[in-house]
C-alpha cells in the first residue's frame, strides 16, 4: 500500500457492503482507489432448484464503481465464487451474487443510489459529466428502479387527490395531465397522462386499487368538465370534488383586470399626464391582488375610486366574496351567501363579472365543497411549478415515462435514496 491508502484503512461497514472482507487497497495511476474484497458468504443457491450448490472454483473478476472518497473515484474488485448443482440435470453452474451488486453490473447498489440522489434537482447531462458516466447508464439505472409508474404497494393512504394539466410545449400545446396526492404533508406523483381527455383520466382513476380508493378524502380540480366527468364516473358522491378558492379568485381577478385595463385607458386619455402619474401608487396597490387594504392604502386608492366608480364597485364586490371565503361557514351557509352575492352583482351596474357569476352558479356544488374541510389544490399548483422547472432544466421532456421518473425523483427521491441516518438527522 502507498501512504494514502495505508492511512485510509477502510472497513466493510464504512463501505456499506455486506458479506465481504477487505484483502487489499491500492491507488491507481489515475488517482482512483481500488479496494480488493473477498466474499465470506459460503452459500450459493442453484437458480433452478434454489438449493445450496457445491463449490466449483471462481467466476470472472469484477471491477465495480463505488461511492467516491475525498473526491476520488472508488472501485471494488471482487472475484465471486462459483458453484455446481449435483441435483439438477446437466449439473448447472452459477456464480455467487451478493445483495450489493448484480451479476452483469458495473456499479455497486450504494453507488447507483448515490447517482439517483445526484439527479434530484439536476439533469442527466450534468450528473453524467460530474460522475464520468454516460447518460445511457443513468437512464438504465432509473429503468431498473421501476420508477416509470406508481407502485401502489408503497402508498398506504392517498388522502387529497389532485388533477391538473400542464403544457409540454410553449404556446400551451400538447397538454399532459398530472395526477398527484397529498397525505400528512407528503406530496406524491401518481400518474402522467397524455392529453386531458375524459376517457384517459377515467381509465387511470379506475386502475386505482379499491383499498386505495377508500383512502381518498377529496379530489381537487380546476373547472374542467373532462376531469369532473371522469371523477363522477369512477367515484361515488361520498368523495367530494373540490374547486378551491384559488381557482375562483383567478377567474374573478381576470374579469376585474380587464375592467381595470379599460378604465385606465380611459383615464389616460381624459387626464393630464401629471394627474395620471399621481394615480400610479393606487394602481400599484390594485395590481398587487391584495384582499384587504389598511387605512393608508384606502387613502391612496380614494382619488382613483372617485375617478372610476366602476373600478370601486368591482373591487368592493370582490372583497365581499373573499369575506365569505375567509369566514368559516359551513357548506350550506356559504352557498347561500354566495347566491346572495350573485344576486347583488346582477342588480349592480358592474357588468365585467357577468361571465364569472354564470361560472360560479354552474359549478356551485363543487365550489361549495371547499367549505367542508377547506381543502385546496395549492399543493397541485406547487407541483405544477416544480414540473415546469424540471422541463426547463432538461430543455423539455416529451417521453411521458421519463417525465414521470424525473417528477418522482424530485418529489420522493430524498425519502428513498437519502441514507437513513441522514433522514433521521434531518
């Protein structure tokens, strides 16, 4: 041994490898560390009859990439023993494999786990460069971990189910539907489905095991009839379909923004440049999407509201709707309050909310379900943002299997691949 490897003094426990003893450690010319190990496991099972085989020499020597040490590449060298079965016809032979490597593999399992950990929040290209492996190797490892679809056996309870879509390409083209869940603060990816057709969504929801379906507390969606139709076809009415407050707020804000834009164009024409510039602080407050205004902000808004009664009336109505949402009403009471609010809008001079109140009335029951447990699809929007980051980071992922794998890694990878002692420490 040279001075460096002599001081290194690795052990099988430190390497995280079982059933071996270390016989030598050496440093290669390229600076990598090679650790020669020997199997201490005596049993070799016959692949056919699953009984112990008799010793029959050794197989070919394997050099397996392992976890790096002090920034250096590490390789494990092992010559596994072979066995022969005298019980089976033709006396087949087999080479021993340990639980930390595969017979035809080139890496140890701890190193493969390490590579998966490096892929979280990164790209295959970047990890391949950093670790001197190929992108093909990384993809093959992901495929071996079977991360291309949900493993229902690993999910105890679904909890809150979320369904939403994202565009795979710019210009809102080639949609995919993302189905996720949230239970006890843990977000999980359940499915990535091409398009947003009712038949495809219904087929996936039908594939959920019966026992898992019973663990769903509610299903959060946007105002998409395809999603609602698919859910209604698969689940009973006992599982509420929730259109949460954020989707409602998004719609009325869009209507009010259109009114605000029209009114500001009018004021820009009617007022002098100096007078319009004086309204900038008030415009900034309106654009901020605040639900409440303090005394100082009301004073700043007052001149604008005097010049545009339409904006004042629209914003006052929107605040009244938000008060309903912020008050802990039961579903029946909340729906009654919303119906009263709709009638008030209809009797007012505000016309920009006409389309919105029709939508509100049409989806009344699903919107009312929000008030049962006040569940939202905020986690769905958060996951969608994460998916968009993944797409940008990888310059687009158009293979749905690969997209599922990358979402799976970013959402659940730390729970799976982070060493258990580090998880406990966190």
